[in-house]
C-alpha cells in the first residue's frame, strides 16, 4: 500500500463580485459590502465591551471610521461616473491565506 501525500492548501480565493454594473448597481453592491463590514466591527466592539467595560476598542472604532469614510469616497466616485454616463466594472476577489503563528 503506497502512502499518498496530502497537499495543504494555504491560500483560498473567492470571486465575490465580477461584472459590469450601472452606477446605481455599483453603489448598491459596494455600499452593502461596506455596511456589512461596519456591522461586523460594531458587533465585535459590543462583544468586547460585554466582557469588560474597560475593553480597548480602538481597533474596531478606527476600522468603523475608515469604512464610513470609504462609503463617502465611493458615493462621490459613483456620482461622478453617473454624471459621465459610464458603467463600472467590479472585480472583487477575497484572498485568504494561512498565517504562521
């Protein structure tokens, strides 16, 4: 009986979004993704605070602020594209890699 080696996959890619969209569709897709990530950090912050009222929430607070800013940036960008009458291509790939400890 021969032993077979099993390759350990250390990287995974997920094609989250791939297509051409109108400005309104682009706005809907991107803003929904950003809002989900904001909600994730809000829940994370709440969870940390439930464990300790003195929890350090600087990281989720900072990420929430960054993502809120990104929402404004994308709104401005999409408004400009809408004014120009163009469509947008989104290629959103999530890349997940195994991290060494």
